[in-house]
C-alpha cells in the first residue's frame, strides 16, 4: 500500500573527528585532502528513510547532494545504506564555497516538486556551518508543513506524527503529507554502510539519476568575509575549588 | 563452562560458586582468572573471547556473504597500490580481464600513510614512466644534502660522498600521503576496485591449508563484546592469490608467519618506533607478502618506499604470469607464486639490500652509531658491501628491555610548546578517532600480565612507549595497586605495543574500518 516517496538530502562535510585548521589567508578552512564524510545528522535522516522503507511505508528513497564531484561518494554511502536512487546536483568547486542554505533549499524544493515526493528528510543542521536553516527554508519554498528536531517519526496514512525535541521538552505534531522533517540526534542509530552494500551501490550510482538537476542558478546572497579562530579574550578561568558539600 | 573450572585452583572455584548467579553471564574468557585477586576484565575482543559460547550471541546470524575476485590486496599503501596498478596494466596490455580488489583500513587512501619522505623514484618510474605528464605529485627534487652529527649546541658536519647511501641526488621530496592518494586515483581509473574504510580482519583458508582470501571486520559490536542492533558480519573476499601489503608489522602477516613458519630462517625484525624498518620467506600457498610488512627498508638510505613499490610490481608480474598461463597446475587451491620470491632475489631490490645488510647490526657494537658510521664508510663505500659475513641483530625488540630495578628513570623536561610538545595535543593533531563503542582492538592474551609482570618487573613500559597515550596504569578505586586502562580511541596504528611488549602479551588487531589517524598528505 505504500505509494509514498521520500527525498533525503545529504551533505558532505569535514569529518567530525578531524582537527580543523584555518587557512593562512583566513578565507576559510583547509579542506584539501582532509577527511570528509556524510554529515552525521544526514546519516540519521537516511537511516530513518530506510527504516520506513523496511516497514513498507515508503516505496522509493531518493538521495540528493549538492556540491562538487566528490559528493558522489556521499551519495554512494546513502545508496549503500538503502536509498534507491541518487541525484547529484553538481556545483563546480569554485562556486561550492558560496553554496548556502538558501540556495540548497531552492534546489531541494524544485527537486521535491519535480520528483513528486511526499516526504523530504534532512538532518537538522550541518556540522560545518551549524546553520539549521535548510530544512525550514525548503518547507517555506514548498509551502509544506515542517517537523524539525524530530526524535520520533511515525507515518499514519496521509499524515505524519513527529515528536520534536524542543527547549522545554518534547512536542508532538501531526503534519499533513507532503511534509518536511529534519532529524535530530536521538531519532535512531544509523546502520553501517557495509562492503557488500557499497559494492552493490557502485553500479546503482552510475546507472541512475546522476545528471545534475537543471535547477535555479546559484546566486550567492551573502559572501564570506573571513574565517578565523576565536580571539583569546585573555580572561583566566575561575579556579575550580574542590569543595565537599 | 564446566571444563575450565577443573583447571582452576580451589579458592577461585569457591569464588565462582559464590558468583553462581553471575556465572551464566560471564563469557569464557573470564575463567582465565587464576588467582584469588580480582583482575578487572580488559579484553573483550572476539579474537580473544570467542562468541560461539557467549550467551549474548545466541541466535545472531553469523553468515557471511562472499565475493570472488582473481586477486585481493590487503593494504593500499605504495606496495599494495603498485601491485594493483601493475596487474591492471598487464591485463590491459594483454587484453585479459582480471578482477582486482583492494581493501584498506583507513577511511581514505593515504590517511594512514606516514613517511618523510624522500623518494627514490626508481620503483615509481617502472610503474609510471610518464609520471610527469600524468601529474604525479613529485614536485621537489633534492638539490642539496647535508649530513651532520648533532651535539647539544653544535653540528659536526660529515661529508656526503657520492656512492654513500645517504646521497640523495636524483631523489624527490614528496608528501607520501598525497602520492599514495594519486596512485589510488590511477588505480581506480585502471579498474581496480578500491575499498577504503574496510579493514581485513581475518585470513581465510581452504581445506588444504592454502589461503582462500580475507574477511573484512564485523561491525556493530559493543565495547563489552555484545552485539548491537546494527551488527553485521564482514564480507569474505575470495581470491586465487591474496597479497598482504599491510605495512610495518601487519597483524594478518603476524598470523601468517606463525601458520606457515615464514620466519624460520631469518632474524627477528627490528624497528624504529614500529613504523618502518631480516626478510622472511615471502610466499605461501594462496598468498604472498610485499612492502614494509616483510620489510625491504634500506636502513642507511632511510628509504623503503622504492623497494616496497618494486616488490609490489614484481608480485603483480609473477601473479599475472601464473593467472594467465594456459597449463597451470597447482597443488593447492590457492596459488603458490614462488616465482615472486625468485624474481625479487634477482632484482635490484635484493642487490641493494644485500650491500647494506650489515650497517644496522654494526650499530650494535661498543661504539654504537659511530661504529656503524665507520663500518659504513669502510665496508659499504669502499667495498660495496661485498664482505663475506653477515652480522646478526641482537635479538627481537621485545627482549631488549632490562628490568626496571636495573635502570634509572630519565627525567624529561616539560614540553615547552615551541620545539617539544605534550603527548596528547600531538595525538590530537593526527586526527585519530575510532568508534568508541567497540571492543578495544588492543587485545591481551592474558589480562593479568600487565600488572603482574609488565608493571612489577619493567615498571609498565607500555605507558611510555605508546606514542598516543593508549596505555595508562591508573590506581584502583579501592585498595592499593593499579590496573591497566586501554584508551583504544587514541591508537594511531603504529603497532609499537605489539612489537615491544616484553611479555608479548599485547596482540594488535584491526579495529572497525575507517578508524585510525587521518593524516593529510603525510
């Protein structure tokens, strides 16, 4: 009975364990040769989509990533985890630097309409820019309901119940499909992309939808002026006294 | 559970009776406690604590998928990649189709490569005669060499004469990690299936004892050894020939040395700090060893990359001949490519290593390094290593430690943040990380030895020789004494502990693939 289709957006970011180094000219961070991997929250989103497919509530999962050629590896990982198709929106490396949530949200909105999906899943934020905006903006462009910071997602017919982690505790929403959901940490524990799946994903990745979607051009609304380490404010930490109460 | 109990001494047996309720939940390895003092369980890895008798693993599907290839290569360093590339080059030239699979424990090719490096392009040029056009990152030719003995404040210059191994004319300074990444790209474009992030954890054997292939590591095991919901078995990669190019002190190679007795006629291997550096038998049914794993490093020249590459190339050529020969008759299901060792002995690698074979052992004499230098000057430079004798090493590295009571502790000055740095911030620079919820991959055959032997006799050398601060002796929460704490996440995969442990109790096995250092272009 599952006719639902899901679009999962994944981002290729610098691996969380790597020590970040700022470029000497302070225009950004060193990314050349540095280990990259899928954004951890995006992994959680992919895992949720795959679980829904295993429960036979979702029929097809499309993984999409915007960025330079190396994003193909990220899409391949998503395919190995269980996505059916991958779409790579190719952005030349020079322009990729100016790619921000607004541009990506536009792309995702266009793709969601083009592919006629019912559910758009994303990670709540990327660990490199910490913007936490793409999911929300995508919902805005599509004029769809959104359930962000999801710690539980339950599909109920033509609606989706989303339990959200908010500052005051937990909030439960019921959204009419189609909807946008962003994944928070406790939604699930992502599976490993095992070698047999990666081997199988190879042919899948090249066979299908890896054409760059012809979507709106990237006009950069904002430009990064500089990037550097936080300034040492020179304030000493208060000595912690060992006080036994 | 009952069988090992019979071997225990009475008080321990009574302990077990008292712990009757917990008995069923204690995996087999806990029964190795041989004294009444409680030894905290450290090792939970399944290579030490078997899973087939562990109650937590009941009902877990342990089936593995298998893939068939012609050649499987373990390790994507200079040697492994050279072999892979050469195999595909030969296949293309002779229009044959062979499937070559390459597994590498690092998350990306080059992330675990650590070397100077000053590359002698000899091996590389045989692989890529047109490397300049292809854009290989050999950008810095050596222009000048200076050799000196450093004293506390001065430098005594030592002349480098042409013909001495330290002479670097014609060599290139490279970032070996970048070179290895570049080779990885070339390999992929030639059609090699490269799989970074997957560690080969187990050697597989045919019934006749020849090597069948390798299996990648299982994933999804908790720190205490129990399965997680995401548990999945590794993949078996079967091949006609398996090439082991694991690098210095590879853990699978260690198993193979024992199984096939490959080190029967050679000296124990000596190391710097377990990263680089007496050549064993190199082939066995179903596989062979290349690169720094058996060790082709030219010590006085301080270069091993070129010989590693050449060993990879020769291995590929020998294997290719066997794979494509029409009337192949093999006694074993896994092919035994003895031609590789013969070809290596006829090549420039052997000649080069033969001429310098005595230089490292000559440093063991009374005059130490100076004796070594004098020896080099006379016997290498003048006589070109033709002397009829071969000096021996002093024995394996792990036997060299003296008991702590015979030594005075060295007072090291505190790191000053300018030319010396503290250990943990240096480890952080390597970017090393492992999934924290997995069994520690630094396994102990006997959990009681670190405190009972290493600490009591040698004052716990593992807390000093590990460059990443993995081993710590922390005071027990109750009472006197210490226990060993293994911070497996810090491990930089150097294998020093496996090499240097005086009790040879530590067995380094591979962690979940993708973990480990993330060197960039080292």
